[in-house]
């Protein structure tokens, strides 16, 4: 395992990864799974599904990381019937298998999802991978800065490291690009609710909603096109 990465527990007893080079964790230390469900599954996927009566949903994630948002989305989709998910996730720095194996998410998800979690990490990049009949994942090693697509997306999971750690990811050029890649009435969800970020979103043209955050975080953001 690279010396700068360490698997650590969070307050809901699910694990996350600490990156000592950035001095940053992949999730909230107040609860990794709790945060993912609150921000991306409930404020993102479930909200959009209900508002749009299911149908096809295209998701773009900035930062696959541990694959937690993907597996929780798969779990949700097994409950929400009649939809087809295309989930594209960007990850320029994939985690090694020996780190993935130390994460304890398998004890939090339904047993039948265990092979699917393993498939998320063992499958190749740049290809469509069928995780379920109605859930297709495409992992790409592109950075947000270099990403382009003919696809248009319904939901963006903006799950990059914090603006204080990786300011280049949060810059207006990237958000303008994402805006163009989004369908009308689509949404972007993220754990970050900093004043500067909200101003940037508004400057790009988003409607910005501030929602209650998960434990340890006052607010999160859902931005609509
Ligand atoms: C906060 S972590 C991701 C958390 C992830 N969604 C999860 O559930 O584990 C941020 C991720 O963004 C990735 N990343 C770093 N630079 C990036 C870039 N320029 N474009 C896209 N992703 C990037 C990192 O490698 C890391 O996996």
C-alpha cells in the first residue's frame, strides 16, 4: 500500500482512507457511509428519481475513490424499480486492491452486493460494465480537467477532495464544463457548501439550494440547471 494512504475508521464505524500527502480523507470522519447516503443517495439519486418518475438516469461522478457512492447507488436502484442507470465515474488515481480489501463496506451492504463491489474494482477502465441488468458503470481514468463527452448527464456527484486541498478541481472552468454536460433540469450534489463555491455555481448559472448536512457538517449543496 502506498505509504501516504491509510485506512481509518469513521464515527459510524465505516472506514475511509486518509491521504497524508494531502492531509485529507476520502469521506467525512463523522461517518463515511452516513455522508454518502445523505449527500449522494438521498439528496441526489433518490431526489432526482422521485422528481422524474424514474426512467433513465445518467450519473457522472467526480472521484470514484473507494467506489462507495457506486455501490450505494446500486443498492438504491435495487429498491427503486423501473429505471436504467448509466454511471460514469472519473478516477485518475485508482486505488490498489490491497487498500480496497481493507475497507469494511462489505459488512454494511446486502450480501448479494458483495460480488458487485468486487466487480467495481476489478473491472477494466474505459469500458461499459454491467453491474446489474439496469445498472451500467463506466470508469474512466480522465481528470475532470481533461474529460469531455457527447453524453449529457442528469446528476453530477461532485465528490472531489476539498477546495482547500485541490483548488484546481473547483475552479469555474470545470464547473462551466459540467454545466454544459448536464441536461436541463439536472442536478449537481456535493458535500461542499463554502461561500466561494456557491458564488461560483451561481456565476455559472446554477440555482443553488442549501440543504441540511450529515452529522458534523452544517450544510451541503444541491445545484440545479
Ligand atoms: C473525496 S475522494 C472520492 C471519494 C469517492 N467518491 C469515494 O466514495 O470513495 C476524491 C477522489 O477524486 C480523485 N481525483 C483526484 N484528482 C482528480 C481530478 N483531477 N479529476 C477527477 N478526480 C480526481 C481522487 O483520486 C479521489 O479518489
